[in-house]
C-alpha cells in the first residue's frame, strides 16, 4: 500500500477546516482529519473536482491538491475523467475507488450467524450465513475461518486490501432470557471474542452492538449520507435501536442508548411485557404459532394467504400500536429527520410497517413541528453485518468525532 500519512509538505492552509493541526497518524489512520473530510466529501457527492472540494470542505486549493494526490496514490479514489470549464484546462474529476479497500463484517445473533465482505462503497461482495441457533464460540470460529478463506479464494477478495474485521453482537448475548437457551450458551458471557477472531485473521478487529453497527452503517453508507439525525430500529431476534445525533452515533452515559426493546408494553391483545417481545422476529414467530401457523423461515411470510396472512397482519398492527408511542417520544425529545427500520424482516413487511406507522402517527392528531417520516432503512437485511464491516473504514478512513478529538489532543500535547 502507498503511504498517505501526514507528510512534511502539508501547509498551513490545510488546517482551515478543523482549526486544529492534523493528527500524526500512519496509513491506516488516513493521514489526518482533513484527509478524512475530503474523502467523505468525495463519497457523498459521487464525483467532484478539486475546485468543488475546496468549496465543500473549506480547505485551500493547495491543501486539496496535496490530499487528492495522496488519495490517488493510495488507490482510495480514482480519476474518472475531466470536465471542461468556462476557461483553462479541463478539471479532473475524482470518485471513490470501490476496490481500493475492503472489510469483513461478522454478525452473531441467537438464531443465526452472518458474514460479509464489503467494498469501499459498502456493497456486499461476498456473503455467508448459517441459521445455527445458539451457536457456541467454537462453532462461530469454525464458520468464520472457513468462510474467510472462501472469500479470498472463491470470491476474489484481495487479502492485502482488507482493512479489518468488524463484529456486531447483541448486548448480553450469553445471558439472554429464553425458554430454549442451552445452559452452555452462557459461555459467551465475558468471552474474549476479539482475541478469538484476531487469532484467525491477522487484521484489526472491532466489536460493536448490533443495533449500533447497523445505525453507523446507515449513517455512512445509507440514508445517513443526507440525514444527520435519525433513529435506526433493528428488528432481529429481538429489537434494538441506534441513535444518530448531528452526524455522530450517540452512545449515552453508559453506552446503552437505544434500548427500546426493554420498554414495557401493556395491551389486552398480547401477553407480551416488553416491546422486544412484540416487535421482533421471535415475536412474529410466537404470534404466528399462537394462531396455529409455524414459520420455519421468514421467506414464507411473502407467500402467506388467507387466515395465515390475517394472522401476520394482526401482528403487524400490534407492532405498530406498540411502536407509535415510543416513536412519538423520540420525535419530541430528539427532533430527528426520520426513523429507519431495518433488520431481518422481509422488505415488503418493513415497507408496510413504515407506512402504517406514518398513518398511525398522523391519526394521533398531535402537532409535529418539523418534517418527519418513518421509512425502510437503506441497509436492511444484513445491516448489522454490513455495519460491522464498515467499522474499520469508520475508524481508519472516515471522519468521526473520535478522529477529530485526536487532532485536538495532538495540538494540546506540546
């Protein structure tokens, strides 16, 4: 790889955006915060010229010239041609090189494990999944080892361009309350998952809550590119949520923000005590069993007819009723652009849920001062795995609050 770390030819004008010096970092840190901002500007806008980057970032023309040269040399961006201006030489246009870097994402849940490889556009280039219920650490290790090698040999993912591995897991994975959870599953409690994966793949490893990973993925490669305040609802075996405020993921005082699944539910239509017991894959399957229909696969939902379809619609209505209050509270407390719904439910069901929620909120008659919508997430079915894969990009290449704080700290250490 070409070194794009901070170089001695970086001039004072390159400090214009953040008002701080660049962090002294290596290639994997992408050569400073302003370089991250420039890379992000190219990602968001699709293709741009240097003069457009000056306007977008607030950096000087010489600074942009230095940064784009380093990004080109590193293979992170590519020259996609020139555009003729009113005068002078045609301007070079830059775009993200999707094959410039790759990352691996692993999502471990109580009833399945999914693994993906994504390119720098966040697109899935390789995928593997197993519906193994309550997979133990050694089973996950075997699954990861086998499919990582297949990603390289079968799917053509270049080993040298993989930046790292991200892992998305629900909080309290090993201690989840479930009637059919085997006692041995508690092995996950306190288990060193990072060390296990790093012993298999010699890359940086990042671990994140599954809903947080999905929300960060949506922020960087989905609707979040044009929406800086939103709530992401992740419907998997349980219900999780991720909160994005002013373009940054919000963790809260103890890193447990977004725990909507624990909110109490009280309805004569269900015996469920919490929101997660209703709005989840487990909740859907339990409701269908109670009506005499066993779903062996979520794919079966698309083909339901007659009374089975009515039972599914009944669950959908119950879910919308349970979610309306929490979403209204989110609107008034947070003032978000949107609530995005993703996870493992079929797209048609998510779209229908979003539409029904918009109608339910409107029917309450409450005043909502600013434009707001509930919509399907851009990253949906594999959102936690894709979001996990994006974590290495987020840490090493893209602008985030932590990387900005790093530049501030660098200036203060004198």
